[in-house]
C-alpha cells in the first residue's frame, strides 16, 4: 500500500528481496534461460538500487521512467525516496517479471515491452510527451547492444527528457555504458557517480546528460 500526500508520501517499506527466496530463485531460472536479456543471475542489491535512486533529483518536476524493472528493487528504492508513484513509469520486457511488478506496485504504471523501442511503446500507451521526463533510470543490459540500438535508446530517452534531464545507467565492472563517439554524436557527456562493490557483479553507476555548453545555449 502506498500512502502519500504530494511528494511527501509515505511508502510502506517494500519487503527486502532477501525475504523473497522464491522470486530470487525464479530470477536465476529466467537468467539461465535468457542470460543476455536478464543479464545477472541475482537481482540488484539494495545498495545498488539506492545508489541508482539517489541520482533522481526529487525536487525536479516530470516523469521518472525506469527501464528493465526486473524484480523491482530499484522501483522500491525510488518509491522509498518519496517519489509519487503517479510520476513513475516502469518498462519490463519479460512477461513474468512484468506480472510480478504489477502485483508488487499496484499504484505504478508498469508496461510490458521492449525498452529499446521506447518511443513507440510510450506512444502506444499515450505516455509519450517530448521533454517532459526528468530522469530515466536504466537497468537494461546496454553494453552488449549494437551501436544502432544504443543510438536509438539515447535518442528516445533524450527526446523524452527535459533540458536538464539525466539518464542513469548501471554497468557491471568499470566500463562506461556509452562510448565517446556516440556521446559526441549526440552532444552528451557521462560520468561515473558511484561504484557498488556490494552487488553481484560489482557495478558502476553512470549519469549521462546533455553537454553543459549545449544546456547553456
Ligand atoms: C540486470 S536486470 C536488472 C533488473 C532489476 N534492476 C533488478 O535487479 O531486479 C535487467 C532487466 O532488464 C530487462 N530487460 C532486458 N532487455 C529489455 C528490454 N529490451 N526491454 C525491457 N526490459 C528489458 C530484463 O528482463 C531484466 O529484468
């Protein structure tokens, strides 16, 4: 249950994943079936989820979009930061995880679909409005994707984000999610804002934003 009044809502603490052994086991099973799509054998740790959620500026207006919601640890961390569930849209491709997320977060808009086709998916659901989102938080497996896929993902996300908007992505290990060439092509910059050892695998948290000079123009 989510109790809230404006942004100061109180989110009933979501049960930590440690107490949901069945779902963790199921996640492992899904990973064994589709290792490149699920990307990790166990869900993100609470530490990583909090590190990702901490990058959202809760004073900014606009929608927050989470890509690759999985078991919902990051969704829970976002809600625990006091974000109004009505501002949150979560996209998950796996139908079983989508169903799980819907049962866990009844007040949040959870879409089942391909986040690498974000524009079409949001349009189909009447949720596409250029420049209106403040943050995109992504747990998608971005590193193994082709340049074209990353290019389209960034295009969709930065069309959706307002001028000060941020794309937050974690990667396993130290590698940046987007290479310098692609960043330059879109006048974007990135920086690693955190490294979380207490995750399996250990993960870097990256923020991608428009180049400062472009923002000032
Ligand atoms: C590394 S997991 C992270 C999940 C979540 N943060 C957690 O810890 O439970 C990646 C998630 O992205 C989802 N995913 C992969 N490709 C996707 C796509 N094209 N569109 C939407 N979701 C996708 C997977 O199904 C998986 O749930």
